[in-house]
C-alpha cells in the first residue's frame, strides 16, 4: 500500500515501509486523518486497487473495523476481528491468510472512508 504522490501528508507512512534498525515508527496518536491508495487485492471485493482510503489515527477500534496496522515489519490494511486467541488481521480475499496479533498495539488507525479518484459519489463511509 503506497500513498498517491498528490497526498504528501501520507508520505511518512510510505517512507516507514522499510525503516532502518532502531528507527522509531511514526506514531499516529493525536494526528490528523490521512489518505492512502489501496494496492493489491487482499481486501477485495470491498476495497479495490486504486481506491483511496481515509485513515483516522484516533478512530475507535472495535471488532469488524477496517484498520491500518504495523505487522511483520510492514504496513498492512485489514479487517480487525476478535478471536479466541486475541485479535486477527483478516483479509477479505480468502486467498490470503489471517494474521493473529496478541493485542491492539499494532493498530495505528481506523479506515473511516473510501473513495474512487475522480468519482465523488462513489465514496463510502465506515463510521
């Protein structure tokens, strides 16, 4: 997932995809909403490649939320589901595997909206 070049506020997240050892990850807490472009098809059919998602760093995280998380040394966008073992980052596309997480520390923001570039009416809100 990479931000579109026209949205500089999200540039810090693209730069954080391969941080140097010992580098602190950006902390979204207290930050403003920002946008990223969906790449790949792990969240299809709800989120398609090329759509823009809006992330709220202080959004309420709950079972079923779509979230941005730092997992296995990369940013990932998944649905957060409660499981017997804790929490799971769940891709909507069944071709991809769930990723268990022990707690919500990896979650850095909640997706609050998606839009197709150039199609204002194709927007959908998630809160």
